C-alpha cells in the first residue's frame, strides 16, 4: 500500500518539486501551505505515514506545527522531518527538540530525498 | 516535460552562459576576487538546482566544479589556464546533458564514464601541489582519546567473537579497513519523536558482530513502559565512517564509537586445561622464533595442533600464531607476545605495544625538498608537454590588432608558475614573475620566452627523455588559437566528430528498417517476373535483362540492409550503465558488500537484442545479489573477503554476443536443486538417482522452479530462471549456468548480433505453407510408414540408432487431418532440436529455404502461441513462421 | 493486522509498528507460555522488540528477512 506523506511548505515551487519527486517514487502526497492548514487536515481525519514541514511559514511555522501535532492523540509516534536550508543548523536542533525525527536540507532532490525517507519510514 | 524542468533548463542555460563569460573575463583578470565569487555563486546555484532532479551524472560534475571553485575562491587552489579549461569542459558536458534533457526529458546512456572522468579530473586539480594548504588529515582515534572517554578497546565486550570472524576482522584491519565498535543508546523518549532505533540499527551496513541489551528497570512485566526506549545496540562494522556519519546524523549524541586496532581481535579462546604446556616446549618454540626459523616454527605449531584437541585455549592460541605470522609477518613483537602468553594461558597483553598497535594513519604532508629523480616520469612528461605548449603560444604572431593581450601573457605566466611548483621548483617562480612583468610592460612575449629557454637550458634534469605522449595536438598547426575552449585544441578531433554525429529519432530508424524489409520483398518479386517474361510471354531477352537488373538491385539492397543494421547497433552499455546504481541500492538494502566489475560495455548488438536482453539480465543480477552473494558475516566465516565480486562481461564471438554474469558467492548446491526438483515433480525418482551435478544445476531453468530458499521481495515470488530462459530463447539466444558450491556461479547468455534476417525453411502441410527457422532444423528425412512405431501411444522412429519421437504438424496445429505421404509412402519429416532433444515433425512436403525479415505478430495475433512471427514473401503472400519450441 | 494472536501463538507479519507493543505486552502477560512466529515479518519496531526481549518467548519460526533474523537471534536467543 502506498505510503502517504503530508508536505507543508508555503513555497509552491518547493511543494511542486518535492511532490513530483515523491509521487514518482510511488508515494501518495497531501499538501498544505502553512501549519494551520496542515493541522486542520490532521484533525479532520488525515493520517499520513510521514510529515515533511518547512520551518518558516506564515500563520503557523513548522516548530509550532510539530509541537501541536505531537499533542494530538494519533500523532505521538509519527516520523516528522523538517525542511531546512544549509544555514539553519539552529532550526534543525530546535525542530528535533520539539519532536521532529530529523531534517532535510533544501534543495532536496531525487535520490537523497528518497534515501532519507527510507531511513525514517520502515516499509517505504 | 513538466514546468519545473522547463524552468530549470532555461535558468540553467543562463548560468552556463554566465559561467563561460566569467571564465573568459578571468583570463584577462586572473586575480579578481569579485569575478571568482560570482563564478562560484553560478556554479553553486546550478548544482543546487540540478539536485532537484535525478540527474546524478550532471550533479556529480557540478558538485566537483563547485568544490573546485570554492577552493579557488578561498585561495586554496590557484586559478590557472588548466583549471579554466577543465571547468569549461565540464560546463560543455553539462550543456550537452541539458540538450538531451530538452529533447528526451531525461539523460540517456553513455554519460556515466565521461561524467566520472570529468569529476576525477576536477578533483585532481584540488590535489595538485598548489593545494598544499589543504588541512592535513588528523588521526582522531588515538589511545589517549579513548582513555579520556573512559573506555579502552581492551574492555569492550567483544570477547565472544567467533575465532574465524575475529581472524577475518583482524585481516581487514591489517588491510587498512577501519573496524569500528559502535554503541547506540537511544534516548528514552525517542519513540515520541517518530524514531525507530531498531530500524536505524538494522540499516547500519557491513556489520560483522552485533548485540542488543535491554536495560529494563521495571520489576514486573506489567509495569514495563513499552514506549520508553530501554535498548542499547552494540556492533562491529567495517562500513566507511562517512557512511555511518550520514546514516546516524540525527542521533550523533546517542552514538559512542571506538576504532578497534587490529591486534584487539587477536584473542585466543577456548577451554584451558590444568596441564599447561611444558616450559621446555615453549622455550624451544621461542628459540625457533628468535632465530627466525619461521618455517620450522610453523611446522612445529602444526604438529602441536595435530596432537591437541581443537577446543583448547592453547590450540586457539596456536592457530592465532599461524594467522599472525601469515597476516602480519613483520610484526615480530606481537608474535612474540602471543607466544609468551602460552606460559600463563591468559590473553596476550597488547598494552606494552601501545604505540605501534594503533594503526598509523597516513598523513598528507608536502615534501620540503625533493630531488628531481623523485619526480615521477608521468609528471615530468606532462610538465614538458605543458611547457612546450607555452613555448608555442609565446612564439605565435601577435593578434590582428598588432598587440599581445595582457591576459594571454598572464595566463602563460600562471601556467608556468603552476608547472614549476608541480615539479618542486618553487624558487623559479620569482624569475617567472619578473619576466612576466617585463613582458607586460613591453606588451611582448619575448621576455617570457627568453626566461623559459634559459631556464630549460639550465635545468636539463627537467627535460623528459622518454617517449612523448602520443596524442598532443600541436597548437602551431592551427591557424588561430582561441583560449579557454578545450574543444578547440586537444578535443578538436572529438568536436569535429561530434558535429558529424546526427541524432535520429528511434521511430525513424524503425521506419527505415521496415522500408528495407519491404524493399527486399519487392526485389524478390523480380525473379518471378523474369520467369514469367520467359515462360508466359516468351520474351527471353527481356527475362535476361530483368535478371541482370535484379543482380544490381539485389547488391544495393543487401548493402543497404547491412548499413541499416549497423545503424541499429547499440552498445550493451545501454543496459550495463544502470547496474552500478542498481547493485549499490540492492546490496545496501540487503546489507551486503558487493564490488561490481563491468567489462566490454562497448560490445554492440541490434537494438532489439539489447532491449530483449535487459530484463533477463536485471533478473539474473538480482538473483546473484540476492541468493548468490552471501552476507558479510557468512563470507568472513567461509574465509572469503567481505566484499563479494560480481562480474558482468560482454564480448563478441563471431556473429554472437556473449554475456557472462559471474559471482563469487555461495554457488548452487546440486543436491538441493535435485531434491527440490524431485519435490516439485520436475524429475522422477530414477532421474534423481542418476542425474549429474551439471544437469542438476541446469534444472533451475525448468519451468516452475524457484531456487530461493528464502523468497525476498527482490527476486519476486515464483518467477524464476525459466522466465529468463524463455525471454532469451525468444530472440534465438541460449542461456547456460555453471556453478561450484561455495565458490560461485557463472551464468552465460549467447545471443545473435542481429535478428533482422532469418533463414527459414518453407514446408507444406494441410495445403498451407509455413516457415521453420533454419537454426532449429537439424536435418530433413523421409520416414517410410513402415518404420513408424507406436510406443506408449506415441509415434516414434529409429534414426541412426536413436529413438526420435514423431509429432504430426496437423495435430500440433489442431487440424484434424492426416499428414500426406509421398508416392513411396514416405512422410516428410523435419528433425528439430528443442531444449537439447531431437524431435521429428511430420509435414506434407519440404520446399526451399528463404531469407526473410521476420516481424513479430502484434495485437490479437501476438497472443498466439506457437508462432515466432510472420513475413512477406516475394510473390506478396504471407508466410507464418512456426516456433517449434512453443509448439511442442 | 501486523500481529495475529492465536490461542498460544502470536504470528508476526510485515511491519510491526510502535503501537503494537502494548497489546503484545498484554498478551504475553496473559499467556506466559505463548510462542511467537516471525516467518512473514519484515520489521519489528523497537518498542515491541524490547517487550520480546523482556519475555524471551519461544520462537517457532525466524523471519525470512536475513538481516532481521540476525538481529532477532542475538536479541532473543
């Protein structure tokens, strides 16, 4: 069964690029443009196998999204990866402290992206 | 093409152009930091963008370019002409990949090699003597560091390592591989971060030994907190540290790792006895050792081993002595300590050896002074080539404007400085700089040329006296010299060749192929026509003229056909190129270590053959990885190197392509195959008894046979080698297998170079004609009715003392008609070879053999078994070509 | 269903996830003589692994997955 991934990013280009990559690899992709929209999807029945979220977003950022998602009943153990840039070392640690499983470094593409997802998602 | 890719391509073209321009500007202004920084930014962004797509060949080259530009930007590597050339060449390559992506949407075959070469060349520039400032590798794991961390390798819990594995690891370590002891203690709350420590631990590659500990504090089971991690994973791995860093990057603080020195594995184990070895014996052994009588020592130890039980501690110690003598012949102190340990029957104390125990890491350091005699010949030759080229450049006439450009002079100067630095003559640099300055003020090459000639005269030892490199394009021979573009000099020939190459859509080639097929058919109608001219119309003269004309057309058509065949030829690299990645991914997934060797990837065959080869080959390679090559532990235990070897070789043998897939894995056990085949009812009991090992191994090709003891998701379920065989046979190929249990397996496929023209025999049955491929026909005979016997309701005949089963074609085609005999009551019988056996097919009559262009049947007809395809005959009729393999 | 509980046998298949650990602990508590079958199992989350290690139930069949088998054997034997 195809694994579902929720992608959260305010940049449409980034969403499009990551989405295309992952769909080609056989994942089912859901997207949200900010933390608020992502949280709304999670509370209205979406149960992805993995969440990939950007850090800096309007309305609700990635760190807050992780904290809020972890507090929801069905999302205690779900793998969550943050999307960071080369220079955001601090944000990665902050994400981990908030309950993220790991991070991806932009630009994420093809082989690397899949490799990392397979490392955190058994059965992917 | 998707929008993202389109966006990438158009942006990337701008970057490429920008990179080219900046490089050109740098020629004239090599010291501009501003240009350097901009250049770096272009390359960096381009690399980043390419990473969004799966274009590994492109990204790899860009990555190397980026690293190189980074080094230049930081002053670690000097900008030079060579460097600019190399970068431009790399960008040309990237540009050509983009052309291809634009047309086909992806990167095709054949780029892997060039991309690797370019990357290597770019990386090589990073390591030139110019790069002396590169930080020297620092030995991280010193004994001190370990003591500070509070753990010494001698205290690690690796006591229970089986002796064979310990010996294997010791040898790995001696051979320069790093053996790491790794302890992973996940934080208790890690499950609440979406982590699965066990899954992570399982992904650690090349594990030779592993252990899991549970630190459960709860007193009863019910109290256990299942969502708080209480696990500790411990293991020994020989995986490269960079790979481990990458895998464990999210949990670095939970990892403790220690590099294990080779001697730590030398640890005899076993039961000790009360009666220790006599001191006399030990003394005599030590005497042999001290007198360096190693052969006698080995002999004595072997004798002692024969006399004592192998389970004893002392036997284990003796085996270790032999191992040590073999693996570390020069490490006398260690050998002596091990021998001394016999007195006490306790583990050898390596701590006395501490300094030499820790393997010395090679440190990079630039030699301060080097004799020219130490400069390798290749370097000296390159030096001479470059210097001579500079001389030629300096001797060139001034440009049309009458002046020498400053940039050209500076470039020559920079090159000369680089050259002299490369041959350890830094003191010459001052002279070059002085000459360059004069040259620049005079706007003339003469001062530099003068310096160069004087210098060369004074340094005879730098003149290369060996054979010059054969391919060096002479600059003087070219009317005008442009700088920067390598394509204009050394690669000139290639560039011309490239412009002569035409990319043609595959469909067009296929269309051409169909047309020539029709042409051959139409041409074959001419002899009919000539015949009719003579017999029907009685014009003999015209008949002769038609025949003469036919001969001409025939020759041209044949030549044309040959040429089109040539166009259709494709190198096997088309399939081979996907293997490195595939092998890497699969072996990683399986936790195996595999070295892939590809040979003969330039071997060519018809496009259809290459395409037909692809799936079987992938299947076979997967099989080898999955079932052939063992896990690293198993290999160690079997006394093999940890890394399995997978060899894929293509070669041409007369008009066939031979593909071999060889692994040094566990091989196929004929006994297992026999019994499995028997269990599955593929062979009867009698066959089970007398079948030879080779025949047994061949049973893997039998339909419905799956060799896997463990069915994994890689090779699939139930799909076995029989699929491979039928796919190969479909294109008139053969496949075979040889295997030695424990040593490995060799699988080979032989395929025709081209499948375009098929020689078939036309036969007649039930008032219709059919074709049968000639390569299956052994002979044609006429069998008298009286010689046909019925054995067990099957018709047979005896042919040259051999019983041949007979089948009637009408029966095979489900026509309810008897075959027609000739006037002498004989049946026309086609003896064909099917799966190594001779079978007779009864038909009504034989006709001639013809060359046809066989077209596979498509659509509904494509599903018909028993036919290879159809062809048009000279008179316009359709010939159905039978496939006896499927028919019988 | 990643773990199927029969009378005195727990059959593991495919991926055993993190939340299966609680039920496994409960079952092993109620069935002290319960056995386990890993044959069709491809991965067990660390949470369930530690439950198994705490009880060390008799193993009827080891997993076909070679890597998992190696790890489970050192953990449970």
